[in-house]
C-alpha cells in the first residue's frame, strides 16, 4: 500500500497548543466523524433545509410571497424589462407570480438545493468543543480560506439578527436586490436572467441565524445545485433523462432519525492545514500521524495540536 508523503514520527512527544490563524476556518466534530472524513477523504455538505438549528427560517414555513408583496406595496418601485419587440413590461408581476409561486414552492417542478459545510472563525473555543466536538473528546480541522474560495462554492458569512426582526431584514434585502437589478436583453435570455437573479435572492434566506447564536461566528461553504426537474412530480425515467448528472451528486443518510441529503467534496480540494485534538481526546500523535499517512493525507507533524483548555 502506498503511503502519503507524511513526516511520520513514531514517538509520543507532547502536543503543542494551537494558535489562532486568521487565514483558517475551523470545523469541530467527533472523533468518529474525523475517522470517516479521513477514511473516505471527503467532506459532507448537508442539505441546508435539514440543519438542526430549529430557529433558522425555512422557505416552506413562512408566507414569503404575501410578506414580500405587502412590503412592496408600502414602497413600490418600477422594475421593467424589454422584449425583443422593444415593448417595456413591468417585471414585478413576473417575479412574484412566476418565480415565488413556483420556484419557492416545495412542490415546484424546478427547484434549487443548497448544501453546506459549517465552520467557524473560532480556534480552540470551549463552547465549540462542547457543542460540536463531542463534549471536548473530538477533533477540530483547520482549512485554508483561500483554498476554500477556489472551490467555486460560496463562502457565506452568517449574519445574526434578532428573531423579531429576522423576517423583515430578509424581506428588505430581497426587495433591495430586485430594485437594483436591471434587464434589457431579448426575451430568449429572460429565463436565464430570472434564474440567475432570483437564485441569488433565494440564497439570501440561508445566511441569517437567530442572534442567540452570534457567539458561534459561523461561516458556511455552500454548494448550489439547480435541477431542471423535481423528483416529487416526475417519474424516474424523466429524471434520469433530464437531471441524472445532478441527482447523481445527491446522496442520502440517516441523521438524527431523519433522512438527510448530502453531497461529497474531496478533502484535497479544501486546503486542510491543521488538526487539533480536543481537551479530553487521548489519542496519541503517533496514532494520528500514522492514520493520516495510511490514508494519504499530507499534514506535517508540527501542524497537529492538542487543546489544553481545563475541562472535566
């Protein structure tokens, strides 16, 4: 078996204490999750609609169309597009009647899915260790931000707002994007324009969290998948003909007693730079180094740390 080019040292010398690097983003997980990540050399991006933060807003659970229309009527604005016959039409009705009634409807024939990998700016943080690092027995992975940006996925800084103001904040941002948009191409490009513009608007809904979580300083790596069909309304043959390449990317697992969709991303593409063991993780550095080498993961000996935060 060919081993990765790793400086394997078979001693049991002590770990160094980790130091915050502002060029890195950190992901806390259990030792079991770390094992699966290294064994498969993949990171899972989970369907954002299945995130376990119950306070996050779901498009299906809020009457977005009604709220958007109500807010628009308070402060109306003109938004026009031109057909190839140079006839100017109001784009407002097209957006709300066509897009928000269908694209944001869970029973729509067309749909956009968002898959995310959650990280934080916080290095060696006790709260992160307790909540996401298996109560301090887990692992923290440090990824290079510049490498993450090169994946072509969105790196989304989560914004924290008061729960009472969350809906109005999102509505305001969506209308602002619509107001600032423009269109003057011929009709053949209208569909592409609609999806490009409103796909970005839809993604706005996933960058907010309740202010109660503001201490987490979360950043998400988000992959967007746009389908031409919607599985609920289409038979298998139709899906395979039109969206096989897309649906082939989406896999499923059981998580917290729910069926959850996810996408795999090769860890080599994400810039893994450091590994930090939790305060109560008793794994030796020799075992970590040998495990990494066996799986072809190139992490230097001096980039493996252990938290010394006092915790019982």
